[in-house]
């Protein structure tokens, strides 16, 4: 490889990395997409949470809003090097809750579930409920629970 080809390749890599980081920053500044659904007894807020794991997710209730923050990580892939780091790593979003969505009290508890499809579902009862919210993993429909395969 000639010196000119080497410099050209380095210049392309630098441009790709810069553009990728810019795309990631834009994604981090854009709020997470969310749907607010209602049933007779609860609200369900569904956020897009691609690439998140249970440990990455924070769910809080602040001044009548449900706030979500996701701190994702990039996995290392043996034999590959990063060319275009385009995914944002810190994602956040919020939804203003209706007044009848209660997150205080002790009769029921809001539930948060991270699905295999990449959504975070937070169910908020319309009755009194506690403030603590735990995020659970929902097993994939075709997921065998064979722990030995994971080792």
C-alpha cells in the first residue's frame, strides 16, 4: 500500500468516525419515542429501548411525569474494529401522566418490563401505588431457559 493510499484510508476513517459520533449525539438529544395507552384500571407507557438491558434502564416519576433514561454500552466484537459509531449511548424520554395516574401510596405498584423486542413497558395503575419501580426482563417466546448454553 502506498503512502497516499494509507493517508487516504486514514482520512476516510477519520471522517466516518466524526460523522458517526455526530449521528450518535443527535440520537442522544432526540427524546425516546413513547406511546401512552389507557385501560379501565391503568395506563401503559411504551418506550422504544433498543439494545438496552435491565441494568441500563432508570425509571422515575417526577412532578407528574414518567422519566426514562437508558445508558447503553457497545459490545466488543472480536476481529472487528469500529468504523462508524452511529448509535447514541445515553437515551432519555418522558411522558406527562394524567392526573388520575397515581404513583403514591401502598395499595399497588407500577410495573416496568423490558421486552425482547426492544421496548420498555411501564404500567401505572389508576389507583394508589408505590413509587419504587423495578425493571424486569421478559423472556423471548422462543428462548430456551438453558443456562448452560449461556456459559
